[in-house]
C-alpha cells in the first residue's frame, strides 16, 4: 500500500501543473453547478459571472495580497447591494481558487 501511494505521489509531483489544471477545472465545474442547481440562478448568468471572476483573478494574480482582500470585500459589498450574496460568495471562492491555482502554476517561473 505504501509503495502504491509513493508511486502515485511521485506521479503527482512530476505532473503538478496538469494536476493543478485538472483540479481547477473540477472546482470551476462544481461552482457552476452549485450556482445553477444549488442557488437556482440562470445558467448563462452563473457561467458569465464565473468566467468574468476567473478573468479578473488571472489579470490580477501578481498583485499584492492586500489588494486581493480589497477586491473580495468590494465584491461582497456589491453582492449585498444587489441581494445576491450567495452567488457573490461563490464567485469569491472562484477568485481565490484561481489565484491559488495560478500561484502554483507560476511558482518558480517568476
């Protein structure tokens, strides 16, 4: 059992970028399905918001961490103002996951 786990772990280490992208795709799909079925929002709206959120995070992944905090606070305030807090919290999760995935992908390349 330990040998199998060791082989799997070595494979994950070798393909860290591929594993990161695969996990990111699973999280994005889960976010979209949660928004559509769990929050009963329109599919087009959820997909557009998730893609916009991922784009914002991708464009801002190199900025200081406190700026990400400000972006998340502004998003949550906007969600309160438009009465869509659960959807905005879901989008904040997408933002954080995108930032973390990009940090893993670009680690050591900067």
